[in-house]
């Protein structure tokens, strides 16, 4: 009995910690969402690549009435959880979905590529059900993940995921944004002139991404920004 009580005492703090944890990080943009006085034209849903875009070139978002809702380290299941709070409830006209890198890096543990695709499809389906146009993006190229060196064939897994997402976009008549082709080196990694760590774009990398996506967003941009 004493041993059981001790085990319960040791387990309780961990259980409470898990209960108190905001796993999807709803709180990250809660204040920003509440402070919006008008709907953004487009919401960018993503991870650190999307968050870094805003930090590197905030004018791209502010001048076009775009909202950045990227959170570093997140996998597609976390984005799916917070999709209503950080996208649907903001009532944008469109959402740009860029997800999958951290899933392949196993930030939340192993996951089959088909399930990554399904999470992204679910976000797109939720958007369409709410009258929001989903824009599906290819995962950026990467040869390896500095924080997950044990992950093998990252480039090949990214190609497989992108092929599945492209097929879904084609089947549903959705816009497909192909950053990958514009930014990959011959070996499937992110071209060195666009990154410092092999995963996250530099200002030069984000400039390429802007050139790739802006034609698809022309309808949503204010006339003064065109």
C-alpha cells in the first residue's frame, strides 16, 4: 500500500502538468485574434517557417491585410486542433496552409505520411465548409533536420507528401502553391542561398516564396498593395 501511494504521489504532478498544458497552443494568438477589428483577407496557417516569414518581412502581411498564424515547432495535428480558433473564427476569404515539415521531423513522434496528408486535407475541408478558400502549399525542400539528425531520407519523404497534397488539390480544384520546385537543390535539399540551417528560409528565401504565391493572392490584395 505504501508503495502504491508513493507511485500515485509521483504520477500526480505529471498528470496535472499534462492536463494544464495547452498542447495546440490556443493561447499563442488568443490576444491577437481578440484585438482584430476586421477580418483579414487571408490567414497563413503554419509552423516556424510561416512565423519566421512575418518576423522577416512583416510588411508583406500588414500591407496586404494578411494574418500570420504560424507557431514554431508545430505538427499538422496541432494546427488542425487550433484551425477553428486561428482561422475559421477570423472569417478570412482564404487560408494558406503550409504544414508537414515538423511531422516528417517527428516533432510529435512517428506519423505515417498518409496521416499528415489527412490532417492537411481536414484543414482544407473545414475551411471550405466555412466558406473559406483553402490554398494548399508544398512543403519546402530539406535534406535533413538539424534537431532530428536521425531522420533518414527527409528529401524523399517530403517529395512523397507533396505528391499526395498536389493530387488532392488537383482532385478538388484547389490552388496548389509549389514552393518546393522553386527552392530545391539537385539533391532535394533547400538551396543554400535561401537558408542558413537547411530548413528555415532567409530573407532571400521568403522573397522567392512571395513571388511564387502572390499571383494566386491577387484577388485578395488591396489595390494599393498591387
